[in-house]
C-alpha cells in the first residue's frame, strides 16, 4: 500500500503473513494445529505513529 502522507492515514505498509496447518489425527481424530507468523512493517514518515509489529500464533483446533 502506498498512500498520500498528507492525508495522515495508516498506510505505506508491507505485510508478510504465512500459515502452516498440520493434521494431528494421530493424537485425536479431528485435531488440527496451526502456526501463524505475520510481519507488518510501516514506513516511518514522521507524520504518523509507527505501527509496525510482529505476530506469532499457535492454535489447536478441534474440527467436529
């Protein structure tokens, strides 16, 4: 995304988001694991707060 800095919107960001999903039926039927990584980088222009952050998540889901 590349927005006009004069409009003072949260923009000019780079986002990389990936998920790894794996079947855990050997542990319990219908069990699924997920690892999620998100890397968000905001261009610091000095006109808005830097909202860059990294997200790391592990989920267990029971699909019934």
